[in-house]
């Protein structure tokens, strides 16, 4: 179920609804752009175009929509601010899953940047990073938000290739590079090289890799960094040591069971993200395998939980990525030039207790 969340002067969580203004009866249903469209007998996009004073709407249709807006009181909320000032002082955020630690850490930085600004934040989430149809959902809500409600939008881990938008967009860690939109992304390839070289220095040669989702560029770059580093070191890569993951703990757990069940199991496992690495910990605990004595484990992200597990990982500064994305967007909203279209966030290896020198024979 999709969710709208407004951060700033008002807060809350109502499925499929925009939150009302401060001081209103919280039990009263807020009038939405969908209500206006239904009452006027037109599409949501037509209402959006009327609110944005587009010239391609017939005058009688425009009059009917404006009459409904006035009748329903929709002009008392965000739409009125947009019509009066052409700005809403609202920034939109589209994120796949607000319960996922990766998203939480990015939102910490976004929250900090919003607190330092004069903008409020409006959030949309699909509620599940694995939900199908994510790209079409993103395109729909970008069109709705950025063409009538928000001054600009940040999209986290965007799956869609393109958008219809009257306002600027900045992406954080997009699935694919898109030259049409500025974005913030970590040096994933180099981070994977650093992690793999670290395990090699510890004496590991049978190093397994749990991949991320194949359609996501950052996961593919981490896999490439792992492969290229082993090749450069002269280590033969066995296909069975590379297993498919999807960035979730559940799949990380299942893939780790497969790896530990091999006749000649790996002495180290590099997981494409920390959530997958946590799944490795769960599988090891279930099987009585000691980390790091029997198997070293390394992740990627450096989410908050990694510290308490003692997980060695690659820090990609998720919080700072969110903070910088908002700063970039605000510049675009204010018609200020960006110093760089793509902001590359340097990664850093964080050594903890989940890895040790390999004393066995590979």
C-alpha cells in the first residue's frame, strides 16, 4: 500500500492521502487532487495543468475545475500556495521502503538538510524494495508531485529511466546512470576492490560473493570490482562461489546456507550489502559456524546495525548522500547552477571483528 507522509509543519501517515493543514480535525478526510478530478469529471493530469496555469486546457474545463476546487476547499491547502506564489516550499521524496536500513540512513541526511532549509518534505513510499512495477509507480508519482505539489523531488534508488516533470529531480543511487538528471552515487567499483583486496591480504583465496539485484547498477559494479580484483591477483574464480542475491537479509541467509553446504566451502564471504551480510551471520549461527574463525564476512553500506554486529564493511556514507542530494535539489529549485552534475561519494573500508587472517589451506 502506498503511503504519503508530510514532514515539516505537520506530520502523519495516511494511505493514499495528503495530510491536511495544521489545526484541522485530524479525523476529517483531507480533500485530494483525486477528489477534485472525480468531482469535475476530468483526469488528475487536467487538474494539475489547471493548477499550473497551462494554456492547453479548454476555458470551460478550466472554469469547471476551478469551481470544484473552490467548492471542495482544495484551495485552502498546498494547491493554493502553488497558485498564489508558483512555489509550495515543499520538496518531494520517493523512496522504495522507509523500513529498510539503507533507506533510513539516507533519510537521516535528508532530514538534516530539510531542517537546515526553509522547505518541508513530502514523502511517498511503495513499502517494499522488491515490489514489482516500481518504475511505473515512480513515474506516476513524480508526474503528480512535481507537476502540481512540490518544487522539486529526490528519488532514492530510482528504477525508472525517464520522467515527465516540470520541476527538478535529483536521484540518490539510481539503478542506472541517467544523464538527464543529477545524482549522488558512491564509488561502488572501487569499494568492492578495496574489500576484496583486504580479504586477499588476509590470506583468503576462496572468497564467495552474494550479489545484489542484477538490474541495479551499483550492485553490478560491486560484482565487477570483486571479479576484476581476483583476476588481477591471479585467483581463479569459481562460478559456484558467486550466488544471486537481492540485497535482503532473507535471501542472504538462503545463499549463505548454499555456500556453507558446498563440499569445499569458502573461507570468506563478501556480501553486496550489509543486509545480505546479516543473513550470512544468521545462517552461520544456525549451522554452528564461527565468524570470523571459520569464515570471514564483509558487507557494503555501513548501516547502523553493522557496528553492533562487528561487521567489516564498505562505508558509502548513506546519510551524507541524502544530505547532499537535498542541497543539490534546493540549488536547482532556486535556479542556481550545480558545481557538478554527478556527485561521487568516496567509499571507505571499515575494519571490524568479522574478518581475520586465514590460517587454513585453500
